[in-house]
């Protein structure tokens, strides 16, 4: 039982790290897009 709980905790932790990394990558890509596109001056 303890082994299953430990494995489950490890899987959830890894999933949380992956989600955090993907979100950070997406945020940085959006920031670069905003910084490198010309402003709409209409």
C-alpha cells in the first residue's frame, strides 16, 4: 500500500512539474511575440 502511494505521489509530482514547464514556455512565447511584433497604431 505504501509503495503504491509513493508511486502515485511521484507521478502527480512529475505531472505538476510538466504542467508548470509547459505554462512557463507558453508565457515566454507570448511575451516574445508581443515584444517582436510591431504595435497596431490605428
